[in-house]
C-alpha cells in the first residue's frame, strides 16, 4: 500500500494535537508528582509511537518487526523532522 507523505505528516500532526490535549486534561487531575526515580524515558514521543502503530495496521504487514525494520525506522524519522519544523 502506497501512503502519501503529506497524509502521514497530517496524521502525525493530528495525533500530536490529540496527545497534547489529553496530557493537558489529565495533568490537572493527577495525584502527587513525578517520582525522582523515573523509569527510562523512550527515545520517541507517544505521538510518534501511535502514528507508527497506525501506519503499521494500514500497511498490511503481518509482523511489526518486519514492518519497522523494513523502512519505517529511517523514513518515518525523516518525515517527523519535517513535521516538527512546520
């Protein structure tokens, strides 16, 4: 399946806006503060993870590892860098 790069960027931006609004909503409702012994932070944001998963389900691959290693690892990062510059 061929996915248009502009659609990927648009989808990521919409997911990112959704994540930001959810985090702002939940932030005021949390009890306590962050632990000083925080666990390892992921190298990519929640928006990037959600977009990669969404595109995986649209791709038709049966194994996520093959999908991610097959091209999304490098290509997706390049697309996201374009989106964050907007």
